[in-house]
């Protein structure tokens, strides 16, 4: 009975979720009962003191107030409100006090994906795309075409360990929300916010962006995967050994393949078409290599490796005429940029 108010909440899966739910449940019951008492009395009095037949000139008796009633209806709610303050403040302090021993994961929001960086440099992203056709931008279009939609990488976290999330954004305000953990925090460009949680259940949970951040906001989703600690450590070590291969030299074909994957993962395809002439937000990138483009200051520039590298590292340095300076700086290594450039070169 007491738990009936919790039916609309997702399962609690972090250490403080149960306490959070208790506060929520208690406040819901108190306000629910107060609502019924006030509205019940209102309806009762409407009928009890309505004007009866033949009483059209009956006067309402004179009275001013009842001291006893006024003391009661001031004192009882005061005690209740102070009680609510203490249980809520206690829970708030728990949620806002980040344990010192926490594993720190750096999380960056951008239109429209989350990037996770682990302490050992392993980088994962929720970039979602249609496998096999990057031009299909929505889950609906992708599935309608009979192709598979990829939700990108999950945020993998260890069971029963404190995790600190260092949160920022590189473009607009996003908001990091994991309902099962009862955590929600804005990701604000130019500054850092923090939150923490200790997962108490293995399994997968949903990560949402809960701040409207543009037309694909509703697709800025991710998966949180809680695994036992030994499994987490093994996963992280394996990912780190894979990441160290980044630096090795690749053939042109391998670079093109890598670049093709990267433009989806890094989110380039959200704003640039990789087919000729199609405008999304930024210029289409197919068939431009080796050609001249006109800039918004009237100058012309040859599209070569140096220009592409500069435009990825410092997107507003040279703006193509007719386009807004809308691209955020990209957090890509030189090797990754090299692969993307080879991919752009390969497009006719
Ligand atoms: Cu990011 Cu909504």
C-alpha cells in the first residue's frame, strides 16, 4: 500500500535510489491525503450549507475566526513541512556528496551523442547511425529501409563501485539523465558539472538527454551497462590495449574504411552529407577534394589535406560562403582526422 506511489517509477538501481523513492513516496502520500481532505471538505460544505428552499432571506450568522482552528492548521502543516525538509535535505546531501574513491568518467554531450572517456584514455561514444546507409538519419527511416540501427557504445560501469561523472558539453546545454539511478544533471558548455552513483544491479539501463537541444534531441539516447567489477576491469584493459593500436600506420584502403566509420561515430554525418550537393547543415563533402571553394570573405581556397585538417580542428577559421559558422571544434586525434580526410578524398 505504502509503495503504491512508486508504481510509476522505474526500478531503483543505484545506492541512493531507494532513499530517493522513500522521500518521493512520503511527499506524494502527504500531499495526496491533504488534497483529499481539502477537496472532500469543500464538496461536503457546498452541499451542507447550500441555500435551502424557502431560505432566500436567511442571513449568514456573524463570526470572525476560531483561534483553536488557526493554531491547529498552522502548527500541523509546519511540523509536516519541517519533516519533509529534513528527509529531503538528507537525501540531497547524499546525492551531492561525491565519494573521494570514485572512478571518474568524463562525459561530454554534443549534438546528438554522448562521449565517455575512462581514466586510462579509453573513449566510447553513443553516436547512433544507420548501419549501411549513413544518410538515413532516424531509427524509423533506417528500419523502414530494412537496415540495422546502431545505438553506438554503452556506458559501461562496475557494479557496487562509486562512479563520478564529470560532465560538460561542446555546443549547447544537454542534460544527463539515468532514471533508474535517480540522477539528472545539466551538461553546460564551458564548464563542468558533476554527479555520482553506485550501481547496485547488473543489467542495462537507458541514458537520456533531457534538455531540448535541437532537432535530433529525442535520439540523443544511450545505454548504461552495469557489469560485475572483475568483468569491468577486464573490459577496460582489453579496450585500452585495442586503443593503443591507434598509432600504427594504415594503408590508404584501411584509412578510408576507418574514416568512413569515424564520420558516423564522431557525428559528422549529423550535419554533412557524404553525397554530392546535398545540404544538411554544413556543406556536402563528397567530390569536393581538389576543387576550389568560395569563402564568406570573398576569397577562394583549394580543398586539400591542410584545409580539411584546419577545418576539422578549427572549424570557424574559414567559412564556406552561404553557410553558418555552426560547427563545434572536434575532439579527434590527428590519426583520426587523417583517416577522415582519406575518406573524403575517396568520395567522388
Ligand atoms: Cu542533447 Cu537534448
